[in-house]
């Protein structure tokens, strides 16, 4: 028994990148393993890492474009093939890599005719454009294309508000998350009498950082979140002379036991978090922003309730329903009873 304890306590965890590839300038893939883990540890780490990778890593995006010659977002400009709205959508697709915090300015100043790409952006030296071939606009006449840009480093995503267009300044929908998707899977095996696990992590990024860099950043952010607990002072629970001792009536424990048995299914659903459903990052973040964190939270809503979530479409609802049917064989009612 002593030898087992020593062997477990001195076990060294090892991680390794088993696959790494670049599908395009804006799509990197990496597959990692961590082992050996005790039973249950792989799921604990996998869920925490997926949340940190999708929600705790910062990215840099173009958040605002300004030009005094533009009357409104859906206008067209003589000599430019694209509408203003299309130009803003093209700016949204530009992937940036940076080391600054907060906001900074950039600009575009091009003389037509010709194409305007991300390579024409004049930005600070600490900002790198991942894919300089990204199309912005096509100038069909010899006109000046001048636009001021605001760059911002942040996390999560931001939806523009319709009443925020002033002085030719146009906010842009942005997704700061550099990690596009994360999957985790677990392989269990027996090592003598002990059950052990291997955690597999698959990470896709937009090219602004590699999956290995994303894994490092997410791990560091998780550690930073838990550091305060390492310095928490231990409370003193020693009571002298039975002072302030509280005795709970037995019937409270009996009632609590009955309550737990009645709500066994409810508690089980509450312990399943929505990030375990492996939904796309945008759907996951929309649910999270609507205070839907667990499977129980999700099942208290009807299909109509889900449709009312901001920025949700019928396709998003169908994907949620398909996931519930596939993994739990349950469905959401169309309307609340």
C-alpha cells in the first residue's frame, strides 16, 4: 500500500504535441496529449481548458472604421465596387497579431484604380497582419480611398449597436477569440489495478497564434485565476469549552436526504455544463451571456425562448436541438406549458 501511494504521488505528468499543421494562413490545427491521469482528472482538465481557450484568450481586431465622406453604412461610393457595408464586412475578416493592450489607430490611404487589400493598412510596428491578401475593396476609378481604423485587443466578442454611427464612424462586429474551436476526448486504460486516463486536446486557431501558444496562454490564465486561493488564510474552526457550538436537529438531515432523492435528476443535469456539449463558440457565448450555464438551465427554456436570444437564428436552435437529441435523447418543448 505504501509503494502505491509513493508511486502515485511521484507520478510525473507529461504532455506532447502529436500533430500540428497549417491548413491556411488563417487556420492552424494542433493535437496534444496529457498523461498519465487518474480517473476523472482528464474530464476536469479538459472542460477547464476548453473554457479557458475559448473565453480567456485575448485577440486583436478592427473595431471601428471612420470616413467623413460616407453618409451611412449601406451607401455606395462612386468609383468603389463594394458598398460601405461590404467594406466593413471585409475589414471584419482581417486577422491581426499584436502585443499591445487597449486600443490603437491605423489607416488606409490608396489611390485608384486597383484593389485594396490588408497589405495597404498602415499600422503600428507592434501589429502584424496575418493574411495580407485579404480583400477590402476594388477601386474602379482614379479616386482616393482614405479610411481611419481603430484596433483593439480584448476577449470574447462584441456586437455593434445600430445607434452608434456618428461623424462617419462605424463600429464593426468583432470576435476577439483567436481560438476557433476546441475538442477534448479521453482514453481510459488499466495500469495494473489502477485506472488511468489520457487527455486528448484538439485546438483550431485563426492564425494570430499557434495552438501551442494558445494552450500556453490558456494555462497561464487558469493559473492566474487560482493564485488567490493559494494565499487564502485558513480559518480557525477550533471551539473552546463548547462555546458557540450549534447542534442541528436530526429531522433537518432527514428532510435534506428526501430532497436530494427527489432532485437527483435535477442535480445531475445541473452538473453538466453547456461547454461539454461542444457547441460552436458563438452559440456557446450567446447562451452564456443569457445566463444559461448548465444543461438544467437550458432545459428550463422552450424553443421559443431560445429563439429570442439575441443574435440567434433558426439554424442555431436546430443545432442545439440536434445536440440534445444526440447526446441525451431529449428535446425542448416548442412553447412553455
